[in-house]
C-alpha cells in the first residue's frame, strides 16, 4: 500500500501539548476540514494553526489529528488523541485538515491522493472502523468548511480510500456464504483472500466446500470471531483488513 510522506510533530516544530486525551479507537467518522487561508510554507501554516488554537482559542494543542498540504505531505497533529475541530463529535471522529482555502481553490491532485491514502491507512490500522464514513465539517456544523471544491471531491476520496484499503475484496455482497453457496464469484474472492494471507481453502474455483469452510473457521478463530465456517459481514470485513495489512508495509 502506498502512503504519502509524513512530517512528524518534531519535524514541523510542534509545541508540546498542554494535555492529551487518548481517543477510544476505532472511531466511526473522519471529518474533513480546511485551514481557509495562508500563503506561507506548509510547515509555517501548520505551526501558525497550532499557535492560534493554543494561544487564541485556549485549546490544549492543534485541533486536527492530521493535516495535508498541496504538496501531498501529511503532517501529524494530535494523531490518536481527541481533537478539538468538530464540536460535539470529537469523541467519535478524527479530523483531517487540508491546508488552504478550498472555497476558492481546488485541492491539488497530490493533496486529494494523500487524503485518500491517509484515510485508507486509518482503516487498515483500525484507527477508524471499516465502515467509517468521510464527511465534510459543514455536514455537522454551520460552516462552509472544508470549502465547496473539497466537498465536491469527498465521494471520490472515499471510493479511492476503500480501493486502497481493501485491494482484494469489494463491498460485502450481502447474504451468507457457506458450504453449497451459489455465489461463486464472492466465494472465489474469499478463497483468494484466504490463500493470500496464508490459509488453505483449496483452489479458487468458487465452490464453497469442506476445505474452504475449514480455512474460514481457522481464520475466524485467529481473528477472534465465531468460528462457524460461514462468511457474513464481520468475517468479510476482517478478511478485507487482513488482506490490506498483508499488502501494506505498516
């Protein structure tokens, strides 16, 4: 899995937080923001945001968990600590902030790709749930943030993130897959995913037989799921995460 370059807090010169409050992970929302201005270097804009949030607004740290510049670089903010950017939702969301004003300007291709890749990384690392939704700040507050041009790209970034996070499995097909299942296409995907992560379901022939059921039970036991040999939504999501992790350097 390709990840964008990251500037750690030390690299961008972050001040120590006054206090931290770890998030209870995984969370169910990713909220997209923008800084709404600034023309200096990305690093200086990130430092300026932290100064404003701490010195003017009185918060414990920069409000956002991550920030993304037009160069595509990702800046670590609060990371796994509770943010302060989305009032009323900070305990169940993480905040990604685009550096710039996207009510006037369109985000760069590099920035769009980095948001998608970062969102995918959050899914793979289980910082957010596999069903987490990417939403605009304006969806939950009286604001134009993150700007009309960024809002128009949210569906694209959401789709790209899921393609990156789940390279071997598409959206759950519905129903249950078990011995004798007629859904050969979905069964074949399960068989290929199991093989990719080291289990032995037999050939990827789309036939849900004894070997496939045994491999599913073994995987479910390792994933601490009910080991019944039946693939439902939870097992499908766990397989998706496992395949994504195996293809990732994290």
